[in-house]
């Protein structure tokens, strides 16, 4: 048997295509090659239109005569497996479609779920608004300027270019006091929370309404979570003294999902508690950059950089697909976090880090945030106006900032409304899905509507479907 990996070079094209073939069986090499190519085509491994290596290069790499490859190609062309034209090379024929792949005994299919026509999930930004041209410009600039060592073994802290850009941006836009050596780049907020969870032990206080996924990351690290009551002014941080916790996870800029910033006295209470007990505040700067009807609210971290861990990401401002986030850490916790993260970078790609650094440094990030702030505000205003016109009995709250709103529903109607929305092709979440299972706060019925994801051209249709799913006025 001959198992060869073929790398061909096309005329004037630099490095050509790679092709993996196994020549096996008895008989002439021409027949072995034809059998291997037929198998690759019928299995779907070589799709219709795939360009094959030039036969001269293939012959050299397989160690067989050029005429053998040429004859095999010619015969497969005659049989209809391949096509060949002067100057364009040899390709898999478009009618040589792969055979069905056997998957075993057929199973009864499950009932099809209704197709999602509109995405109102509260954690999603508008994917269609990603600034492709500006990002490509930064990618080119960053890669051209990158030193050679950027493409070696990665620093677990993240690229210095990005940590430097983040230090300046966070200080200017969010009031964060940090330095490049105190920032650790992660693959998004969830990764940062999971890593920091490994540094902690014992119990973490969390807001009584929040993402169950974030709570699961903490419990997965061996921690226990206890609920801290939330009201219209955010988490009741004055109650932290009654909780035996080593840390508290807060969303101070815009409480998720109930909405609203953490009041100044409650911010101070959280920091005072951390100082008095030697604990830390984990600040999830959720929606911190998107505000509409209020003055900017700075980060809690600015009150005490030695007691607050600031966590941020590009998931809402740019795209969750980038998988880029960061921690601004107290000086004494940097080494502990790096010990958990590992001795080399295994999570985030260097090219995206360098691109984001340039994107921030040349002001493109600020411009994009301002643009999306206007876009999301228009959608927020449209949501409020449509509900006031078509469903005035439904209260709307938590809308001064962020990418979501809470719709207050009549008691006992949340689950039926969520099911009705699903039948209409709406993806949305009930407020109860975010409630901590141990919370003593009285549950309320509501919907958490993310107005970030539906693109502009589909937004009115999404609102019509939403109004159709809401319970009627009593």
C-alpha cells in the first residue's frame, strides 16, 4: 500500500492544492490511482468542481510515471468523473455527485420545532451590523505592523498591544484604573468567569436574577452561589454582611435582566464590604457602553482597583463570535489567574487580538459603539411606541440602557406567552428563566426582550409577531 500526501504547485500560482490518496490493491498503478480517485469522489471527499493537482506534480509526489497519471486522468475524463480544459486544469465533474452515506437503521424523526423567524433573545447583538470593512482595515494594519514574535508561543496575559489599548480605552470610556500588566485577555466573559472561579473557594453571592449559565460556571468550579435580592435600584448590596461569601458577582451598569444601574450608595456598600471582609467584587460590565436616557455610569472598579475585578468583552459591542474578553485584576491576583489560565495562550488567536488593538487605537471602536448606540436607541424607541399603541396594558421597564427591555405580564401568564411566541416563530425568554432557584424574592411574570438582534428590515415584523403573542388586556 502507498499512502501519499500530495502537494502540487500550479503554474504561476505559488503553492497549489493538497490531496490525500491511498493507492492499494493489485494491478497496475494506473488502475490503483483511478480506483482511489473514484472512491474520493463517490464518498464526497472530492466535491464537484474540485481542482486536482497537475498530473506532472502528482506523478513526482506519488513516485509513478507521468504517463500513468496522464492516462488515469484521461480515462476518468472519458468516463465522466473528471473534466479537463486547456489552461484551466482538471476538475471533478459537476455531475459526479457523492453517493448517500449509510447511517444505519432509520429512526423515527422527532416533531419539527417551529422555525425561528425573529430573534428576541436578550443576549444577542445585531450580527448584520458587524463593521466588516473597518475590521478588515485594522486586520491589515495590525498584521503588517506586528513583530515576528507575535506569531510564536502566545503570552497567557494576551498581546501587549491589546492590553495597552484596553488600558487607555477602559480608563477613558469606563473609568477603570488599571495597567497593561494587570489585564488578562480571555476568550469572552464566560471564559474569564470560569478562570476566575478556579481562583476562588467557598461561596459567591450572585444577583437573584441573572444568567443561569454564569451560575453554572461558578458551581462547576466547585463554588456555591447564594442569591442577593434585586429591586429597581439593583442588587441590595447592604445585605452582603449577612452572607458568608468570598466574592459577589454584580452587573452594576445595567442589571441583567431586570434593568437599571446600581445606585451609588449600593456601589459604595459593595466596595466597603469587600474591604472589610477581604473579599472581591466581580464586576460584569454588561451593556456598559449602551446608554440612552441617562448620564454615563462609570465602572465600580474605579472606586477600588484592589478589591474589584473588572470583566468585559466584545460580545455585545462587536460580536460574540470574536471570543475576546478581558479581566482588569487587582495586583495581587494576577499570578493566581495566570496559574489557572496556563503558561501559554491556548484560547484566543493572535490575529484577532492585534486587530482589536488597532481597531481601538485608531478610534474605530468608539465610532462603531456610537453608531450602534443610535441604532439600538431607535429600536428601543420603536418597541416602546408599538407597545404603547397596541398593548398599553403591558408595562415596559429597564430601558434606559442596554439591548433589552422587560415586559411586565399579568400574574400567571408568562409560560403561556412564551409558548405562544414560540408558535409564532419568536425566540424570546421569560423572566422566570433568570431567577435564582433559592431566591426568596417574590417571583414576577415577564418577558425579557432583546431588541439588538433583529436587523432593521425585519424589526417591524418582529414587533407585530410579539404583540400577537402577548396576553390580551384584562
